[in-house]
């Protein structure tokens, strides 16, 4: 008994810090969501207003596309890169470091650079495509309703796949050589090694990394906001940007808080379901 | 959640940096383009008022509204902030700034629209010191090449369209509109056309939606048709005012709307262009219009030394100070006499000032203008025609009033 309370005493400073940095903002956001800007209780009025906004359902579907598209390609590309970087070839160290570049570049720098590269008139991408005659007219990558979201996802994939690659690579390197040798004695081909040795061994790494990617994609702002600000006509508006817009551009902190609370709920459910289905089944290999 | 953490964090940082305020010290946030001129004024003021020290903190315009708002909300704001006229009303309604009626002298010397901008609940919440409007900047060389007279620029909408059609040759665009970037870019360029036609986004009293009235739709059609008829660049949907200036400098655009601040950078970056300026063309039989833009000084409610701040603002509001501090034109009529405003290239911009109108003051103006802007983008994307897009915007705005 005595010992336990001493323990609490020791963790108290850390708990207080956590409470200030996490619990207080969460509680305050919840409070903001049910009050008006004078601090009066208004019930669910803020929720009703923000749900009635035309942009809200658009942002919701965009967010789904954005998260799903980003994750699938980030994981697939990242795992393939990791398998490649795990092979023995000349210049491997160099390739490994170069792969990291997109991840190391600050998000805002990458976003602004891409925005310029993709510009219809000045962009190098259109220049490279039109100069050799591959296409006749420059493509409005960021102004065409059909291309703008895929382009955003592509930039996000480019930005984050190195992270997946490095994490999975670390997992691959911890696989004991015996497993490969055993597989080879049994006559496994390279792809069978990948499928039956590598992937099962790094499964937990992939699960954890994917969870991180989902969370990051869910509360992402930088790339999209810096390039399109959610436009054109809300084609790339995702919920975090809508929250940011409502709060800091529209000065409707209470509605933004209401949207945050709902978004928080959705995110918790997504993460919970994900952990339940994927992470726990990994316990019985 | 995220926003709250950000707010808290910036509050903490602001508290740390503001913790060193002493009695008699006034902290003034001014944008970087004001830095040199502000320094001169601070020195002049301190020489006359030895009891007050002014600490200048330079801000950047990018992201400034968010930064100012966070500082005001957190309660750890500086004593004086430079803000755009349009932001002041929102601050006043949320009790984030102090009324400044006692500071204002010579009320009749101010351009009325400028004071109207920063008035709410019949009190004055900011002291305007800088005003400006747009005009149309054009390339005189392109006019001559297209067989148009650069000394007789278009005056009406029809003439503007006809000129833009003639100028749109060899990959050049006659008249560049904006359809991207921050919402304000497109509001500043399209709302005046709606006013000229007798429409608007909302009524001045903020009670009626005008965005889908026949007059407004006519103006929106006029504006967006420049893109639909390929008189504005293919990149219109990603272009803001800065992008249009760059295209003008690259000689890809012959006419575009902007303020006088664009002229020096055009001359610096492409001296070959012979720059002309014309008033914004209007429909046959009606007057031109423009949005009055510019900057005001406000005192946050949480200022440490509001009295000293007011003394300093009173000094900055003097006619002589205004003539120095503004980057464009001063808000006081008497300050306009200063030598620096006599450049002939400024004549048209000066002529436009009396036609400048404030944007409607509404607590949800930012969301209203966003709803309108989304509608404009739907037209430019080809999703909807002008009437349908504006009906959609009207429904959205209706729920915000």
C-alpha cells in the first residue's frame, strides 16, 4: 500500500504534464462544441450547423478517398522498396539514403515545390510532357476536377513511402538467416521467400506502421492546404482542413470544435476497429 | 483538438515573449513591408515622448490573419496590431479589441468608407491609415500590336471583352481573372462587377442574399466567361493575384486587375513592358466600383499598456505620419498632398478611390465568401452554370445569415 502510493507520487509530475497537454485541450474542445462564442450553453446547435454545411459531406468522402488511397500505395510501395533495399547490390548504401530524401524534406517545402512543378503554365511537369510532344496541351493537374485528388495522393505517397520502407527494412534485417536457408533447402523461389518468410516476419511492423499512416493521413493538413487550400470547389477539401478553415479563417471556433469532436469519434472508431481486426489476429501466427 | 493544442502552444509562446513587457513599453506588430517606414516614425515618436518605448515586431502577411487571431484569443497579444480593415469587425464583435473613438481626431479628414469599415455597433474599433483599390493594369505594347489605342483603353464591359478578344493571340491571354489562391483574391476582383451591375453577395445590412439575383448572375457570368471563352489563362483555377502578376511580367497576360503595389515589381522584373493603368470597366450607363482595401491599427483588449498604445496610435494617425507609413495611399485626405503620391502612374488608382466600397460587415463573412468562391470554382470547373452555382451558393449563404 505504502509502496504503491509512493509510486503514484513519482509519476505525478508526468501525469500532470499529460493532463495539461492532452486532457485539458480535449475537454476544452468538448466544452467549446456545446457553447457559443459568449460561452453560453447551446446544446447541439453547433453540431447541427456544421453538419448542415454543404462542405461537410464532401469533406467526409474526400477524407475517405485521401486516407484509403494514400495508405494502400504508401504500404505497397514502401514494402516493395524495403524488399529491394534488403538485397545485396552495389551502391546499396547510397540508394538507401537517397530513398529517404522525400521523407526528410519539410512538408511545406515539398508541397510548395510540387505546386510549382505541377502549375499549368510554368510547371516543369507539363513542360517535360509537351516539349517532346507526348501531349498536345498542358494538363491542368491542379485545376482539373478529376486529376487534383489523385495528384494530392501521389504527393503524399511520395512523401511517406520512404518511412514505410525504412521501418519494414529494419524488420527484414532482424529475420534470422536460418529461415532463408531452410526455405532455400526446401526449394523456395525468391517470391516464395518474400511471401512465406519475409512478409509473415514483418507483419507486426506493417500493422504498426499502417496504423501510424492512417492517423497521419487522417489529421493531415500541410500538403493539401499549401497546394490547393482544399479547392478547386472543395475537390480536395478533407475534414482536418475544414476544421482549420472553420476555426482560423471563419472564426467559428465552436462549430470547428463540434466538427473536431465528431471527427475524433470517427477516428477513434477507425483505429479501434483496425487494431481489433488486424493487430490481434497477429497474435496467433 | 489539433487547433486547441496549437492555440495553447502559441499562447504559451506568446506569454513567454510578452512576459517582458514593462510599463511605458508599447509592442507594435507591423508587417514586413512597413518595417523601414515604421522605424522612422518610432524614432520620431520616441524623441517627442521619452516616457514611452515602442518595441517594433515585424510580421509577414502570409498566415497573418490566423496569427493575429490566435494572439488575440489567447489573451497574450501585443499593444498595437496592423490588420486589414476587413478583419476589424470580427474582432470587435468578439470583444477582442478596444474601441478607439477617443483617439480619432479630424473625422471629416478621413475617406468615409475607411471609417465605415472599422465601425461596429456605432463605435470605432480601429484607426485606418492606409487605403487602396484595384484598377486594371495593362500592357501598352500589346495594345498597339493588337491594333488598339493604348491611350483609349476600354471603358465598358463590352469594350473590355472586345479588347480581350483582340489581345488573346499567340498564346497570350487578354484579361486574366483569378479563380484560385486565397478566397479574397477572387472576391476583390469579382465583387466590384456585381456591384456595378446592381447586385452583390449579401446586402449591406447583411440581411438579404443577393448572390443569385439576376444582376449578380449577370456579373458572375461576365467574370467567368473570360475563362470559358479562353480570354483568361488555362491556369485560372490555380491563379491568385500574384500568379496573374507573374503571367503579366512573363508577357503572357495583357490586362489584369490589381493595386498600385504591383507596378514597381513589374517595372523591376521586366522593364520592357510599358505599363498602362485604366479604371475598372463598368456596364454601359453605370458607374465603376472597387473594393476599398487597406490597413488599420487596433489595440487588443488584452494589451498590457493600452493607454500608451493609444498615445502612439494618435501620433500615427496624424496626417504627416499617415503620409509616411502607408505603402499605397493614406486614409486621410490631407495626407494625400505629400510629394510621393504625385507619380502620374498613380493617377488612375487615385481616381478609383472615391468608388471604393467596404465589403459587407458580417460575423460570418469569411464563410459567406467561401461559399460564393466555391460557386465560382464550380462554374470554372464546368460543373454547373452561373445560375445553378449561384443558387447553390445562395442556399449555403442563407443558412449563414
